[in-house]
C-alpha cells in the first residue's frame, strides 16, 4: 500500500494518465533512487522529484517540469 506521500503524488498525476500508469511512474521513480513506494515521505521528495520528472518526460517536457514542481510543493 502506497504511503500517504506516494498516494498524494499518484493523485496528482492520475487525472492525466489514470491511476494505474500514475502508480507505475511513482514506483519507477522510487526504484531509481532506492526508495520504496510504501515508505516514501516528505523528507525524500527532493531526490524522488528529480527522478519523477525523468519518468514523466514521456508526457512532454513541460508537463514533466510542472509535475516535478507540484511534487516539491507537497
């Protein structure tokens, strides 16, 4: 079960890509920085957000940048 922080990130992206894809992108970004989607917390968001931007580049560079900024604002 995703942590509260992970769920907030999933909820940010879900309206655009659906919950399944959003969860997959959050999980992929967590793995890139050796974090667990079940334990991600606010203290880890800086490293996570950098990788989350990378996995969201398939949505377009501007969207990826905007999503990163929203994650950092959580």
